[in-house]
C-alpha cells in the first residue's frame, strides 16, 4: 500500500515546508510508483489472477484466437479500442516501428528507400541509425528548427505545410513522392519538444496529401493515450487517418516493457512474419503482456479509480500556472510549451546540471522532498542553449506524483529556486 496519501493527510499544508519534519522522502518528478523487482513480480502474479491468465503464450500464439489465448484476447481488446482490424504485441517500440517501415516500404511490390519524419523523431535521435543498418532506408527529415517561437527556443510540431514542402520537393526532380517515400511518421504527441501536438486540421490535410501522393501514414503513438486529452477524441477517431499505429505500454501505462503495432489484417499478417525474422517472437511474452495489459486496464480504463489522463493534464496545468505566478520560480525556470498540451512538459533552467543537483540535494536534506530526479544538460547546438539555458528536465504527472498536493510542488520549487545561482536573463 502506498504511504503517499497518508503522508499528505498528515502534512496537508506544504507551506509549512521549512519546519515540517517529513519522515518519508517524496519525488515530485516520479510519475509511477517505484517498485522493487520482487514487488513487481508479486504484482504480476496477482494480475494473472485478475486477468484470468492461467497458461503461457507460446511464440505469440499466432495460430490461436482471442477465445483460446490471453495474448490474442489482449491484442483484440486494444485493436477494438483503436478501431483497427488487428494488433500485434511486440517486445519494444524500436522493433515495432522498424517492422512498420519495412512493411510499408515493400507495399505494392516495389522497394521504397525512404521514410519521412520530424527532426525530433525517436528513430533519428535514439536508435543508433537502425533505419539504415537494419532496414536499409534513409530518412527524409522534416525540420521545424527554423520556426522557433518568439521566446527564442520553443519549436513547433509537424504541420501540413512542412509535409507539403518535403513531399513536393520530389516533383522538382521529375519524381513522384511514392517512388521514394514509403511512409510518413507523425508522432502524437512530440515528446522531444515538450508534448506538443500537430493540430487536427493539419493531420487531416496530411492524410489527404499522403493518400494523393501514395505515401503511407504511420502514427508514432508512444504516448497516444496522453495525446487523446489534447484532441478531446476517443482513440478510434484519433487514429482513423493512419494506416498503422504503434503504442507503448511502459510509458504512460507503467508496464515493464512492450509495445503493440496495429493496422489492417494484411498488415498484421506481415508484422507477425517480421516479428519472427527480427527475433522478437519470444517463446513467451507473458511477463510483458500481463504487465502491459494491467497498465492498460489500470491507467487507461481506470480500473482502480485512477486519475484519467485528462485529470493528470489538468493537474499539471494548474501546477505550471502556479509556478509561473511565483516570482522566484518564474525567474529560475521556463516551460515549453507555455501551457501543457498533455500531462507532460519540459522545463529549462539557467543553472548548470551540477548546480541544479546540488540545490536539489539541499532541499531534499532539509525537507525530505526531491524536486527533480533527472536533470539533463542542454545541447550546445540547440536554440535553448543559445537563449542561455544550461539544464532541462521533463515533468509528467502520473499515479505517484498525481497524489501530491499542488501546494507541495510550489513550496518545494520555491525552496529550490532560492538555492539556484542563475536566474532569468535581464538583458533581453
């Protein structure tokens, strides 16, 4: 049983931060309850009982149906929720999106050597060029770096105009986009720019453009559940414009690992073939499937009375507004976007990571609250660095920090701000 609710019943007013002897340290940045390996395995045992899982899946249960296999039942449940014909559970999102690109690149019997994506795509930043080494494909990078906002560092999400310019560039050379580009990836939301979302009218225009040009439209939906709150749409309507969709189970849904790739029946038949070829068709996926299914039930279906993603976003919006209203905090940190679009946001600090971590330790020692757990340096080639920022962090609201009172965030951040040496630039 979590002691966080009890802690905040005992310490209802975080304004008494300087004098309250907290006997348990909290982390304001941790969205999910932290579990030991032993606790996680115990949870899996209980979830097997809750979900009626009484036997192992074997090599993906490809030959079974939803009545015979818990894995196929889970795949069908998610496919139905997203309005897709079929779904395939996979060990990782990297594998899932690589398989999606391979299938789209060979559609119609011809090889297309490229895929298009935003310049902050996970495939470009975090996969060691797997698209080239494994898929023999090259990216058509659609950058929005030249469209920095007035604040000097905020980058916009992918828009229709960006896509139109990129795809029409092939026409200048006498080629059709469909001869070169297999698929366009649209990430909902864009994680690397603070959870910003491509406007819905743009998504519809992008869909029409892709259909006209013979390019498949793929959704990187690693945080699709979070994005649904911004669009105010159910998942089926949200993914309707896309030919294929990838979702993750270990991010907002808190699973151990795992992903799912969704599309029509033919697409998923090919996906299962490629899953085998990639070595992802493990003898059993039970721990990951049960964990993912449990997270889906708990955090999307709110089985245990959990906060909805809309409520998490609302809480983050309140916290950010209150932090910006506090002069000390506002002179220490800047947020991107200015108002959260999902239950995640990026914060930028003028102090270095070393300075920030020392200040975090002081506040934690004094009050038993860890304001941030992970702080990263700002890349030197980025627009944020040019604006004078030296550190950044990501803040997502989940089950754990969602139970912490708003006032605690403000009080702890106010204490942290007083410990940081570098403040907002006054020469601009």
